């Protein structure tokens, strides 16, 4: 059972950042911010400070890991520039087989999430079943709940795998776009060249 560390001196600054890094490293999975607050016996303000210090240190010292944030979850992930070495170690291909339709669908979801399938199709103007299936299969998009509307359609959002593949540590790093026509051009991962296909 998880226990807070109330018997220890209060963690602040870099001590807190180091403790966060250790906990995330050992967990091997994304942790909820509430879990971290309880484990480390800190409030949200101090947790935010510790996370920012850790994130800045990892980037500034060009470490091989990064702090990734997605909603209420945080985790340690490998630095995107080292993706070729990780892929070689795990025997993974470096080229993702996504069609241009799937990339366009991914961009729409990334910028407007969470979205229902119907909302995605309303933006794209075409059926998106095959594109959605491909994104789900690749782990880039997942169902996260149900919309509070008639029929309670499924809501979809991007995943932590999406952030990792596109070299992002949070959705805040998505490029700003002026209009819908610019969405698709931002769907190229930092370390991959994806083939463009015209079919759904």
C-alpha cells in the first residue's frame, strides 16, 4: 500500500524534483498528480514547482529522458532524439504506416480533443472510420469516455504514445495554427518521415 512520507522533512526545490524523478522511474507507468501529492506529502503548488524544476533540468542537461504530461498524468519517457536507438534495441520499425487521411484525422483530434467520431467527420467532411481504426491500432488515439449527449457517443483523445511519437512532452507544445487548413502540416513526427497515401 502506498504511504505518504510525512515522517520525513518536507521536500522543496531540487530535493522535491529528485524525489519525483525517483518515484516516476520506479513506477514504470504514468502516475496521477494526486498520487504524487499523496506519496510526497505536498500540495499542488509545490508539486507544480517540483515538476517544472525536473522538466527544466532534464532538458537543460540534455538527459536521455523527458518528463511527459498528459492531463492529470505524468511519466518519464525517452528523449525523442534518441528514438532511432530505442527502435534498434527493441527491433521496432522507424516508419509508421499512416495514410494522409489518418494524419489529417489525428491533427483534428489533437487540436480539438476530446471529440466524438461524428465531430471528427463534421470537420473533415468525409467518413473517418478507417482513419480512426488505424490511429487506435497504432495507439495514437484512444476512447476516454462518453459524451453527455443523445446516444452517449464515444469520446476520443490522443495518448501518451502520440506525444512520444511526435517528440512532445505535453499538448501545450503543439504548434499554433491559424485555421483548419494548417492542421495536417503539423502531423509529421520529429523523428519519422511518414508516407503520404490518399485512401482512407
